[in-house]
């Protein structure tokens, strides 16, 4: 493997401190993409009042971003492995920053949903590439693990800091500024990547053609599946449009699988899933993101509508997630070293399912009960996400790291879309499709709590089965236990 003396030729680094400039730039790029996932979530009640939006429309304000983001991640990763990772990342940052300024022109919920969908497209050109470039900075697997840990902590901190930052900002400015601020951040990240990350070498790229039909089919399958949940509430589960959406999603999914198996240059080589590590890590990541997205979306409504809290207070209520995300690193690494990837992820899956089950009981027992469940859930998230991200990308061929990172992020975004859609749909079905502004009546609050109890109970079962099922396919690798054995000779 490459030694530090060859650093100038291979662009690898002997330590994290030696790579601080490119690592900081990539972390900032990842941060701005992740924070935008949840930045608007705290403003959903405000947006709903300003734009006259109902529950399902608010669901799509967040879901549209996750949908296009998740649907195009594999395509973006495929493009990066062909056109150059740094080049695609720079384009994504530039488009993301420019689109964020367009929010000042938004006047309707439909326009906002369209803008969020477009931002998701730009963000898709950023997330998998930042992760794959981190792998390219280091040859040493121990350094890769530490760098990926830094990236995940920064990214997930952005994900959970979004509501806190958004709530604080809403006390002083209009909600549109929550997107406008993305522009200068994207510019700074763009400059840092341009100066600190070396250009791709031709020998590190692939020459396969882009699989555009695969991209269209994947977006269609995910989009129609999520829309069918919304349509079921709005139009009825046996309505023509709902049934058409369900059938369309199934047909698109089958067509995607058949196309990927037959095309000479597939966007996603399905044979990769014969590898238990790849298959299990992707499945487990779906489970973690269902848990994360459902809790973030559901509790924002809970704090601001049912409790009547201000956006700032609702944002501060997420502090247990933020603190635990940062503090749980030693515990997650200890679990991996002591018990191996499979057992550690099973423990994480148990934490996720247990936390959701706890929320089913705790939503009408006060904030303290909710905060405890937040902590337990975050320990599970931190453990499963870190182990699965590193295991999945490390299992990919060296010239497919972008598609490996894209697969990891796609699994997470599919989970986010499902989690957000499930909570929005179940709340609309069990409570009301139009959440009224102002102080709620005691009857409506009781109805909302009842809907939450059923929702989180169902999610606990779903997440537990998915995350544990994925964890069982992992190996009992103890890579973190003896990092010296992974170092370059």
C-alpha cells in the first residue's frame, strides 16, 4: 500500500491532521447538505400558516427533498466515478447555493415543494462524493475509519442541529432566510474543496456509460411509493389514483431490477448484494433513517402544535440528540471492538426499536420521557450508521467508492422518505389532515397523542425488523479492535 513518502503522487495523507484542509472542506460540504435536510422542519408550522398548507403538503416540503435526493444519489455517484468526483461536487455546491437564493420568489406551497425537489437534485451531487473523497485521502483503514467517524458526526450534527439553528433564526427573521443562508456556506465549501482537494486522476475513474434509464426508474419507484401513502389519506385507499400509484411503484421497481440486470453498464450492479456486508449495511441504514426522520418530523409537530412551544424552544428540545450524537462515539467504537460489527449493530437496532416503543408510551408523559427516548435512539443511530457506512464503502472495489457511498446514502434517504411519509400519513389519517393554528383544544391534543402512540408503536416494530435483519447479514469483523493490522506495511 502507499506510504507517506509517496503522498505527493497518490494524494494520500499519513494522518488526519495532515489532511485537515481537504477534510474540513469536505465536512463543510457534507454539513450544508445534511443541515438542509432538517433546517425547514422547525419552520413547518410557520410555513403552513403563511402558505395555507395542510399536513400532507408539509410532509412533501420535507419529503420532496428526500425523494429527489435519494432517487438521484446512485446516478450522482455513478457520474462522479466517470466524470471526476471533485468536479461533480463543485458543480453540485454551485447549483445548491444558487437555488437556495430562489426561495425569495416562493409564494405557494407547490412552489416551495418544487424548489425543495430541485435542491435535492443538487444535494445528490454532493453527499456520496464527499464520503468517497474521504476514502481517497487515506490508504490506512484505521485512518479511513476515523475520518468517516468525523464526517458522520459532522453530518448528523448538521441533521439534528437544523431545527435548533432554524428555531433560533425564526425568532429574528422570516423562514425564507433559512434557505438563503445556504448560499454563502456553499460558496465557502466550494472554495475549500477547490483549493484543498486534489483533482481526480484519469486512472482512478471508470469509462462505463451513464445509466439514465436506471435513474429514471429508481426515482419513479421511490416517488410513486411515497405518493401512494399520501394519496391513500387524501383520496382513499381504493381510489383509482392511489391504486395507480401503488401499481406504478411496483412496476417501476421490477423494471429497474430487470434493467440493471440486463444493461452492460448498470447504475447499480445488483450482484453486489450477494455480498452480505453490502446487503446488510444497506438494509440496516434504511432502518436507522426511518427512525431518525419519523422522530424528527413527528416531534417537531408535537412540540409546536400539541405543546404550543415556540420554534426556539422546540429547537432546543432536540439537544439530547445533539449531545448524544457527539458523546456516543466511544460507546459505539467500544461495542464494535468488543463484540464485532454484527453484534454491535444488533445492539444498535435494539436501541432504535426500544426508543420508538418508549416514545409510543412517552409522548403523553411529558418531555423528560421523550428526552430519554431521544438519547437511547441516538446511541442506536450512532452505532449502526458508523459501522455500516465504513463496512459498506470498504467492501466496494477501489474505483467504485462513489457508488458505494451513494448506495449508503441512498439507503438512508429511502428510509427518510419512508419515515416522513409514514408519520405524515398516519397523523393525517388518525388525527386530521389540516392541523389548525393557534392553541389546540384538549380534545385535539388527546387525539394527536393517540395518533402518535399508534404511529410510534408501528414504527418500533418496522424499524426493529429492518435494522436487526440487516445487522444479521454483517460479519463479526473486529476491524476497529486491531487498527495496527490494517496499517500500510
